[in-house]
C-alpha cells in the first residue's frame, strides 16, 4: 500500500511539474531579433575601443545619405558613443560621421612599404576591410577595381586585409586579377577593423579629401552603389 501511494505521489508531482513548465513556456514572450550594439570609447576625436552591449534595436538602412541627418523613422541599428562623459545614442552608420575624422593608420603594403591614410590627404578615399575567407569580398574587390579605374586619380581605394599572410592574400588577389589595381595593405593585428568598431564583413569607409568620414558602409556593395557614393562625395567638394 505504501509503495502504491509513493508511486501515485511521484506521478502527481511529475504532472504538476510538466503543466507548470508548459505554462511558463507559453507565457514567455519570444525574444526580439537581437542586434549587436557597442559602447564606443572616443579619445581625441577617434574611436579607440568598443564593448558589446546587450541591446535590441530595430533594423533599418545600412548607410546614411551624405549631407543628411539620421532618419529617425527608419533608424538602423544603434550604437552608443561616450563623449565628454555623456553617453549618446546615434544611428549605426552615423557613429563615425559624428566623430568626423577617420582614424589614421600606418600599415605595410605587399612590398613591405609603410602606407598611411594621411599619405592621400586631399583625395577621396575608399578604405575597405576584407579577408580571403569573406564570401562577399571577391566580387566586391573586383567592383572596387572597376570604380578605381573609372575615377582614376580622383579616388584612392585602399583594401586592408584582416590578419592574413601576404602569401595567402596575394594568391587570392592574383587569382581575381586585382593585385595591381588597388592599394592592398596587411593588418596582422586587425587594428583598423577594431578602430572603426567593425562587426560585419566587409566594412568600408568613404572619406573625403579632408579625412572626414562621409559614409560608413557595413556589408557588401556592387559597383553601381560604390560609384554613386563616390560621385556624391566628389559633387559635394
């Protein structure tokens, strides 16, 4: 008899636990689509670090038209910047524009020469962060080469590889025929990508002749989009 009572008690407890779990599961709201946001630390007008936050925001456009403010009704993923001790929330692709100046860098090209962003002050610059493993970068590098040829000396396209060897990157760029058509730099410490708060691939800065960041594009582009962005910057100068 005691054994039967014990079994019945266990069965009742199991049933209660199961129904309770079902009730919790049904009443728990589904998590909103989570996007990565970052608290960006700024010193002397430049991004020097970023820490990921647990923040959920609606997805929106992936860049902002030059000369226009953020679209508050269709705002992209947001990031927060700390300036003068105050935390500000701004549109994702306006974070660098708000800082105005692109972070300078000095990296080595395929021949071991030091190349700095400031070497090309006075010209429109496209600075792209890429890698051999990036599935979108192959076609985009080809499109960058097309745009570079079209605009000639008006534009400088700089492609910065993320932490890969010269042998690996050059073999890749040789295979798609762009090695001699763009400025390729190696970044073994991934310092440039980190300095712009990168989290997608590829990422591209469009910078004017005074080193102001006009557009920070996250994600791949086709030649038409690259061309349009360059023309908008040249037309504003």
